[in-house]
């Protein structure tokens, strides 16, 4: 799913919204060339971001509670420890 973003041209790959708590996981909106955007979902098993399922909407991510940077760092560190165990 893609959306057109009407704001100053962000550079491709820039995180516009998120990470945000969506359902049972974390998602973000990332800019693409031409002013469009894509939704990515965080995979806790690998610690990587990938394309979100089509049923996750821009509106859902946009309206979800944003995770503060300090809290996000803590979440990622805890998941990394689990992956190493």
C-alpha cells in the first residue's frame, strides 16, 4: 500500500512516522522517491524492518501511539538479548 505525502520533499528512506505500536507489533512510515511512502513492520526475530502486510493501513500507523526514542532503544536492546539467548 502506498500514499502520497504532501509536504516538502523528504529524502527517500527517511522515517516520517514511528515507530508506533500497531496491533501486536511495531510499524513505521518511510518516505519513498516522488513523495510517496511505504509502511514497514519490525520483525523482532531478526531485528530488521520489512514491508508490512497489506492489511496495515497508513491511517492506522498515523494514529497509533508513537514510541519515544529512549523507549524504542530499550525495546530493541531487550529483543537483541533474547535473540542471543
